[in-house]
């Protein structure tokens, strides 16, 4: 009996340590990049768009810790300023799909019937196309730029949230407290958004962290293809694209923005894992 108790306690401490470790790592990475974005004018050593022909393609040094690019611009300063745009891409690119998908999924799951069938057929149509191809098609129609990227993400990305919330609503609307709310004469909007949605949204919150990784990588890919952020603005995907021609000789142009993308994506992944443990989604 004591062995089982000890084993259970060890498992509990192990899970607690893992939960706090992932939350600390993920939160620490996100906070680091957030502070970097806020303090960019203070901590960046140079103007990110200032060109100096005499300092072209300089290797990392004391004056330029990350080196310079083919226009003589300081890579470190561009990485720091690029944090602002890439964090904005990750947050806004998730926010609107989350709001749209949550609303659609709540209505479809609660009402069911023809309303549910209509929304789910729209979801099936969107899912019939590859995500990146559909998003690039919308951006090509609207024109390049961040605004087009956000609109494309909102039009395409909401379906995953809608399916998650709908599945939870189908289960929860038959629960005892939902039936009691109906019996008490509460309005449908109140039942949906005040009683059912708070209990159904945990999975979507956790998924949003993983989705932020996808949005971040999609934003970098779109900028890499020349359809997102336009030069000379500092954005990590743009910087990787600009350094592609020099990658065999001046590796630092692509290395540091690429590592920044990986680190921020890792931070969002760790946050999602920690939130899943805290909210009991993985259990």
C-alpha cells in the first residue's frame, strides 16, 4: 500500500513539475519577445532600415553581433524590430478566426438541425481546399500586405474553432445544468454564451496556442513569397527571403531571423501544452 502511495505521489510531483516547467518556459519565451517588441526603439542598436554600403555583408562582430545584410543593414536591429510585426501576425491572425469560429460553432452546436447542417457544409467546402493554397489565393485576389493576410486567415482559419466548439456544445446542451437553465426560462443567448460556452471553450483556448504557431509560420511563408510584409520593413520571413541568395557565403542573414521564428513558435507550443495541463484538456 505504501508503495502505491509513494508511486502516486511521485507521479503527482512529476506532473506538477512538468506543468510548471512548460508554463515557465513558454511564458518566459513569450514575455521575452513581447518585451523585445515593446522596447525595440530602446534596445535596437541601429535603425533597422538604414543602409550603409560600406558595411555590406559584414560577418558578426562586436559592432554588429548578428552581422549585416546585402544593404549594410544591421541584422540584430532588424530581428528586434521584426518581433513587433511577427508577434502582431501571431496574435491578430489567431484572434479573428477564434472569435468567428467560436460564434459559429456555438450557434451551430446549440441549435442543430438545418442551422448546424448549413454551417457544417460551409466548413466542409473550406476544408476541401488545402489551407495554404486557399489562403494564398485570397491574398492574391485582395493584394499583398498584412491586411490581406489577416482577412485570409479570418476567412480560412475559423473552421477549426467552429468544429471544436460545435462538438462541445452538442455534448453540453444535454447536460443537467443546461436543461435546468431552459426550465428556468433563460433566453437562448444567455444559455449559449453564459452557461454553455464557458464550459466548452477550454479546448479552443489550448488549440489557439498551437494555431499561433501555424499562423506565425504561414505569415513567414507568405512574406517569403512576397505577398505579406513588404520591404524594407523588418519581418523575419522577409529577412529569410532576402538572405536566400547569399546563404552559402553569408549564413547569418537567414540564420538569426530563422532561429527567431523557431524560438517564438516553440514558446507558443510550450504555452499550449501548459494550458492543456492546467485546463485538463489533455486528461
